[in-house]
């Protein structure tokens, strides 16, 4: 599949104000058979129209580009996707398991209504998905709950974070989540959706091409950042899944991908499909950098920029399966950030397989001072 980033940039309408002014005046002079002086009111009138024309040209150019996959965004991208049967993955709510505790064991059952809200006190609320009945003689009961707001905002509440009952229930003395909240995902980003739209025609085949499996696997969650499908042996298809931020997939995600890709309308009859997590290959970062003497007054801002560049490199390095550990990319990013000279002790270049993903280990960054060279 060709990368959209390799396509040449295009322009549907000239937007340069100077070129528009020159074209406008030249056309007027040619039509009228005269030469306009700089102070001529007619020339000033034409010049006053240039901003209006330039603004219209910008609108025309943007509107035309939004009909192309490489430039479309937002709802325009949704309209392009629907042409190939591809829709944006919506946001999903985070889930957790709550444990309610009664003030004491009772001789009758206690019912906690569906929709009972719990919070950690930060404005994010979870509600029970069904009514919970704690039988007589029991002190506690467990029930699933989902965040009221869809998206990643509901993730990462560790055990014991959700302890405040918003809707009090008689005889209930306490509540707490007994599992970390997870599974929440924001709506699919434009970049990820654009990549799936480009891949969508692969799904039209019933012969089981690599691209088809990768397309359908990505529909499982907007948190999936990369997928590689391969055949480890005849008749077998393995699907390797990588999550956002270079994280390994949980078993629930792998199960969702397997369910989708095993559907009889997607999987060829003879394929035996499995899902796997990638293998992490750890590398260390040990770099020393210097700042040129001419930038000595900008040391603080450059140090901050270099730190940000290194963090950007770490994310870049683990955002794709099979992406080789490449120290030249680290050197490039640090120099763009303002470092005049960079000495990289590690990492060295490491070639990865399509089922492997790089993961930073120890990170040691040394500022070597002002470079007097």
C-alpha cells in the first residue's frame, strides 16, 4: 500500500496575494490598453480587491482538497469513508467492577438500582449497568459499571479510586472498584481513520489478502495503532496487534480482533486465524548533546526542546510494528530541537521483525554544555 505522505502536494487555486495582484493588474492593462501608475485610483481599486480574491481562492483550494483522501478531515473524511463502506470507530466507554458493602448482614435481600453513580470526586462518573441484588445474609455484592462519558477519560482508575456514591442507597455503607477501569477509547482520529479508508478496498476480496485482515482487525478498537497479518504455516493466519503508545494488547482486545476476523464473511473457509501480541525489543538511550556558543542565551529553551524531541523519538520508535531502532532519527530530532552536536552511545541500529516493537529501557540524557567548536 502506497503511503499518502509520498504523494506530491497539489494546489487547486493560486493563493499568493502578490501573484494575484500582478495577474489582476496585467489583465486590466491588457484589456484597457493602458499602463496604470502606482497612484492611479484604478490600480488602488484593483489592489483593494486582492484580499477578497485571495480569501476566495483559499476557500476554493481547501474545498477541492477536502474531496481527496490525503487532505480530507472531520466530517469530510466521514463522507469519503462511506463511499468504500468504511465508518469512523466511535468512542467507547471504560468499564470496571464495583463492590458494594452493606452496613451489616440483613435478613432480606438488598437491591441497588441500575444506573447508580459512583465517582472518584473528579467529575467523571461511572454507573452500574444493571440492578444488583445482594442476597440476605451477604455483606457484599459485585456489579459491572461503565463511565458516563465515552472516551479514554474513564481509563486508569486503579483499584480503590472510585469510592464516592453519588446516588445513596439505603443500607449501603461503602463502594469501591475492585478492578482498574479500562477499555475506554476516544473516537477514531482522522489520521487512523484515513489509513483505514485507504486500506478498505482490500476488504472487498474474499480470498483473505493481508490487507483485508489488517483492515478488519483495526475495526476492533480505535486504540489499535498497527496490525500485521502473516502466515506462520500453510492454512494459518496470525494477526499481530499493537496499541497506541506502543502498548501491548490486553486479552480482551485480542479476543475482539479474533471474533471480527473469524467471521465467515471475512475469513476464507480454509484459514485458521489466531491473534498474538508483539514481542517487545528493549533498547537503551544514552546520549550527550551540546549547544553552540551562538545559542548560549537560549540554553534553557533548547534543553526543554531537546527533552521534548527525545520523548517524541521514543513515541515514534514504538508506534509501528517492525520499525527498526534507528539512532539517526534520534540524532535528527535532537538537532532540529537545537542541539549543535550529538554523541549517541546507544542505541545502535537494530533491525526488527514485523511482529516486534521497540521499547525504550534505560534513558540517560547528558547535557554536555556549550560547544565551542
